[in-house]
C-alpha cells in the first residue's frame, strides 16, 4: 500500500538497497557498457558502417551529376520507360537519384569492387531499401549522402522506397545488378 | 553538530544531497529539459549547419 | 477550504475539479482510441496481402489518422488524467488553477478535432511525422499546436498542484513513488512539447506561405525531439501505473524508494536523447552524435528500465510472499489474481514491453544495426510492443480500476473484462512477432501494396514475408476485437453500469461534476506508509522469482543482440 503513499522514512535515501537490486544493477550496468562499446568497436573492426560523408546540395546541382554519369556509362535501357542502365567503372562515383516515384537510373555493378554511391532526393524524403539483403538508408532532399559500397554477392537487387512519399509510394522501385 | 538526535528538525537538516535533488521538481524540470536540448537539439543543429556544400 | 468526495471503496479523496477533469480527459481518450481502433482495422486489412482492402489514397489517410489518434490523442488525454490523479487525488490536494486546466482540456479537444478534420478532408495524408517538404493543410499543423499547448497547460497544472500540496502540507514526508513517476512523465512532456512548438509553429507558417523554406533534415531532428519523446512520456507514465497497480492489487511497497526514484531520475536525464533512434541512417550527422544520443549516454536510461523491470514485479513478489505464497520460485506468480483485469493487463504489459518492446528497441537503436531495420515494418512491430501493449494495455487495466472508484459505476460484463487483456495482448503479440519477421525480410512500413503493382520494374518479397503479413493481419483483427471489448465494457459501464452513488448519473459519467453536496469530506494529512522491518535492509534475496525472470530477460537480450550483429556482418560491406 505504499507505492502510492509517501515513503515510510523521512530520509529514505539512506535505507540500504536489497541484495538482488544491487546485483541486478551491477549486471545491467555491465551489459549497458558492453552495448555502448560495441558501436565504436564496430567502427574499428566491423565492415558495415556509414561513412557519414554528406553535402548540402540542391536538385539543380545534383540532377546534372546524375545525368553526366548516365550520358557516359549507359549500356542499355529497360522497360517502356526507357530507364537507362549504367555500368560505371569500378571505384568510381555513382549517383542515384530519388524522385516521385522512381529510383534513377538502374545500376550495373561488378561483384567485389567498391563504388562511392551518392544518394539524394529531388523532392520529398525517400527511403533507400536494398532488397533482399535489407540495407536501409534515409534519403533527404537538400542532402547528398556518400557511401562506400562493396557488393559481394552477385544478383539482381530491388531498391524499394521505404519512406512514405505520397500516393505512388508503393510503386517506387529501382534496381541494381551485381555481375560476376 | 551534536550527536545524532531523533527530533524531526535535526533530520530535516541532514537530508542527503541526492534526496533533496529528487525532491525539487523544478530543478529536475530544468535538468530534464536542458539535457536533451543541449545534447540532442543544439548539438544536432550544429551538425546540420556544418555539413559542407557539395563541390 | 477545499472539499473532497471520499470514495468508500478505495479510501481515495477526490477534488471536485480534478474529478471532472479526469473524467472528461479519460472519455476523450476513449473516443480517440475508438477512432484509432476503427482505423487500425482498415490499415491492418490492407496490409494483409490476401485481403488488401483499401486503395492507396484511403490507406494513407487511415494510417495518418491511426497514428495520431492512437499515439498522440488517446495516450496524452489519458496521461493528463493520470497527472491529475497522481497529484490531486494521491496527494489529497485541491487541483491548482482549475480554470487553466479546463482551458487546457478545451485546447486539446479543439486541436484533436481540428487535426482529424484536416486529415479526413483528404489533403493531409502526410503520416504522423509530416516530413517537410511534403505539405499538409495548415489546420493539420494548427490542430497539433493547439493540442500541444493544451497538454502543456495540463503539465503545469500538475506542477502547480505539487506546489500547492507542499505549501498546504497535505502530505507528510516525500511525495509517493507513483507521483514521482508521474512527475518524470510531466518533465519529459515539457521537453516534448517545446520541441514540437519549435518545429510545428514554423511548419504551420510555411504551410500558409509565410515562411519560404524549412530544412528537411532540421525538421527531422527536431520533430523527433517531439515524436520520440512523446513515447518516452508514455514509458514514464505506464511504469508509474505499474507501481500503482502493484500497490492497489497487492498492497505492495517499493522494494527500495531510493532505487526506483533513482531509476526515474535516469529517465529525466537521459531518456529523451533516444529521439536519435530515427536519425541513425540520415545524411550529415556524425557518428559521435549518433552513438552518444542513441545510447541515451551509455544506455543509462536502459539501465533504468531494467531496474524497473526488476523492482515492479519484485515488489509484487515481496507482497505476495508476505501473504504466505512462499513456495518455490513462482508460487507468488501462480497465485496472482489472473482473472482480475487490472492485474492481468499490467502483467502482460510488463512482459511484452520488457521482452519484446525493450529488447527490439535497443537492438534497432544500435547505430550500425539500424542499417538492416530502418523503416522496415519491424519498426511498427517494435512500437506496438512498447505503446500498444506497454502503454495502452496498462491504461486499459487502470480504467477497470477507475470505473467504480472514479466514475462510481459497477462494471458491466465482468466476464468479458476478464478475458479482454488476454485477447488484446495475444492479438497484439501475434501482430508484433509477425511484423518483426516480415521486417527482417525487408517488408517496408507505410506501404499500401507490398506487391509493387503498377511499378515499372518488379521485385518480389519472399513468400514467407507474405505469409507473415497475413498472420500479422489476423493478430491485428484479434487485437481490434480486444480493443472493442475494452470500449464496450468501459463505455457500457459508464452508461448502463449500476450506480454506486445516487448522484453518479449519465452526465456525471462524462465529466459533469457531481452536486456540491457530494464534496463534504475534509481529508486529514496524508500519512507516511507504515514502516516494515523486513524491507530494504535485509541481506537476503527477497524476490528470487523475479530475479530469475530478470536473468531470463537478460539472456534473451544478449542472445538476440548478438544475432543481429551476426546478421549485419553478412550484408554488403559499407564504409
């Protein structure tokens, strides 16, 4: 009856703790510290980290970079919409653009090679969600994010938009090919 | 100063610092608003405004 | 000279203003929950692939309204009622500034209605988060601002009541633990509402054309200062209610006032930093900021939650053992009143909040692990465990206690009420587990169609993901039925329940004050709890069963945490 009554002692701070509380706080604190240090540890020894390289940009600046890459490296087009498929050289900067409701263009990458993937949005927030491996990134208009990616499994990957972006959101689908 | 007495007045003088912090709603309110404002909001805004402009 | 109504069943004293305000806030909360639940049915039946009920336009409208009604309106109306209960009723104190409190309620009501109208007019399907530059109608933001201002007034009425109680010496010693927890919630609410004001007022001005540009990343960071912290209000509030229920049902006392209050202090210091959970894969924010904030400064708020996870059930165990349920580790739990919905709601809530909500929250709030979870349907799975089971089910349980005590009506359909927490809890748990499964297979949240019909390209989620979304849909339907049962019992009791007091009429059930003649009691000063020798200082384990449960929680936590690192290590290298 005292969780909702004033404490039994006027000076309750000096009442000793029970044994299991002391033990549990000790164990929990150690676990909390382990979880905390896992994050910097992974930055040093893990292979999946964000570079946090980013720039302020505008659609007027970002669009031409994407177009320049498309003009230079397009190898074919796909679907009725003539979506360009680009095959940029390994190690290069590759630019993917998000807009209502497209990921543009389709990329063709080589397995085991690294690329500097740039992501930005021309209009609203979008979500870069690479399937089926399930890598997810927030794509924010006005910001250009750079990731060093190394596709290590060949296949056809879907780029799903997983940030709500209006009525056509569920039709916003892109593609990345990774070739042997 | 003298030996520990049992009258309430003595006790009130010796409320431990942590207990008196926990019994001060407005100090706690200040801390509870200041901490996230400094570490989350202000630091976060500084991060955003220092993002370089694209080359 | 304030006068009170003495509740003969509970021994609680109700101030006239506080009583009416608690009722109106609780009723507004229930109406919000009704709206949220109906919308939930539309949302769930659309995401159930075999049913796929709504076209995209309605789906996004429903989802926007479901989020705001369930996460904001239902919960915060109810929390204002809890704040008034924890200050005025528990401290036997008149409510400070009742006119301001009524103004606050009016603003919240007008705000909630305004925002709902904006959404259902159709041009504000922007989701609860309303990320700029996607734009809603101006009154969508205006409603939220009014609601927030009203809630802020409610918080200051609470603080004012604490001051009045102290000055008028309505209680001896320190405020009760439950009131301290409610104060924690109120403190977090002040920061929450301030963040909301900083970002929603400019966004409102932008929507009427007065401001030209709002930085989308700035919006995200500050909006989440409100969006996530509002859920931290819930954590502090429902943990307080857990302690309250332990006291009401078992006559429990805190295992240690110091430990429980210090845990709340850690919430005050660190809990709100976790707003960073939403910003972990955003551009332009450093890993230092992300790691410090996402970990609540070295997980000190997680430590606090783990402490409450021990001390809430632990206090129940100690009380049960004193009554003689001392056999083995778990007799105290087996002999708990499982058919009392006040207890069963609370205990289900503790288990699901701890084992699923807490663990998933910490795992996906890890900077790098967030990469494989961000914005998948795993995220709503997590927050249904924390908010729909953790907070909502706890508040449902408290309502069953309040019907006779506050509303002075006998509960109708007690058989249904007995089953309701299990029905709602089981449905929600199924929904949560299957959405978690689908999320790990990549299924996106907030999407009207997981088949991508109409897209130029194609992608197919694994067949198992479709199965899981179907099963999640079944869970959701069960949960909606459970929610409906709650509303049927509670609202039905207010209307048809036997009156325990001659003046508890129809209008009084919905907030009209009882006649002044009902408020003649003059409470004595609220005494300190009677001291008990065995508590606190004992050198042996008082609650071994709870300690064993806590170790099970810890082991699950460690295993699940490292499974996710292992899974992360298998995806494309990124740097």
